[in-house]
C-alpha cells in the first residue's frame, strides 16, 4: 500500500506470484527457508545497486545469516548466499551455558554508514537456566556488511 494509506487495510494489495490481489489469502511466498523477522530493502551501493536485498536467519533459528537479491521487492529472489555464520557460537558465552542460537536477522540500510549494510540479529539460549547464569546472552548484536 502507499504510505498515506498505511492505516487503511482496505487499500492493501498482496503479491500472488504473478500480479496483485486485494485478498491476503492469495499471497505468494517470496522465498523459502524464512524467519519470522527479516528485511527486504533497497541496495544503494556496490554491484547490486538499484536492486533489493532480502536478509534473514536461515530456517528461522540457526547459526547463519543469509541474503538473496532481486530486481523488485516482491522478487523473484535469486541465489541464497550465506553472509555470516556463527560456527562456534557456544564459545561466545562463558560458564558452560547450553546451546545458543541466533534468530531475527535483518538489514537496516537507513541507519548504516554509506556503502554498507547494518545487520541486527538476536542470540538466545535453548534453556532458561543458562539465562540465569549469563544475562549477556539475550541481546541484539550487529554486523557491518559491505559486499554487494
């Protein structure tokens, strides 16, 4: 919908894979392997300038931050590329905490430096007891990504 109609849900249209529909149930997925939070933002630098970046956590909860690129914000999005992996994420937290994982990765071009993408993601523990041992686990973290 247009910004001036953001509060008027009757004005919303949904991409159905080929065109636009007023019915949300006609919506088509823009990609698979998604997470509940992600971002689709315009790229304003590098070889993909003028295109759109889709940034997300692989499978919703994982150790990998992924990106796809498309010519339009509704896709189709191309090849999936891993842009960050926490191969040893358990080493990030001390005191024998149980498995930690990352989720909710998304890009923030609007607050990034010129010629980069700022990516936020969250880290959490698989068990409540580990939170009590180290309150530093459950918080957002940030990456600066410059390759496009």
